């Protein structure tokens, strides 16, 4: 069996520059690298004919978030509810979830105000500009 380690968590976006701005300015992630990948091998690997990917890698503490804008873009998918098979979300930690919530711009869609679960965890779910779900957990 292979010895696997996490490398990154990928999030497909429609506009890379807008997404980088959100993840950098709202979530305070640090941009590590930005690059473009294309060619036959890439198209074959992602199974999208003639694909080009614009990428941004951002540091989220011990994790790397990879934002990807594809050309050609895929079909817009309806926003999945968190409990639907295939739904995904990016989970990040924060020291003070209430302060973070209060400083979120008004145009950021949240699923609710911060909540305390039965296990004692404080959580908040919200969406990035493309509707991708992000979960914040208070440390």
C-alpha cells in the first residue's frame, strides 16, 4: 500500500482573480504560487478536451488550498445542500468565530450565524463567490 500524505484541497472557480481576492482578503490565506497548465497530458489527465487550468495555491496553515479556473469551463452545477451525496466543503480553523462572523462582508452568504453543536464545537458555514461551501471551526 502507498504511503499517502495530503498535498492540497482543490476548489474549482469561475474567475481565478476574484476567488484569489476572496480567499486572500476575506480568509487571510497567503498566496504561495500562481501558474497555468495546458497541453495534451493535462487534458488527458483531467479528461477535458483542450483543457487549460489557471491555478493559485494558497497556504492555510498546515494545508494547501488549490483554486482552479478551467478553460473550457464546465457547466454550472446547482448548489448542492451539504447533506447531498457528492457535496463537499473546505474546513478551516479560526480562533474567534464570532469576531470572524461580525467582520464578514454583508455580501458573503452564510447558512446561519455561528452555532455551538452538541459536541461543543463552534461552527459556521458560508459560501465563496462561486457558491463553494466553507466551514469554519473555532479552535
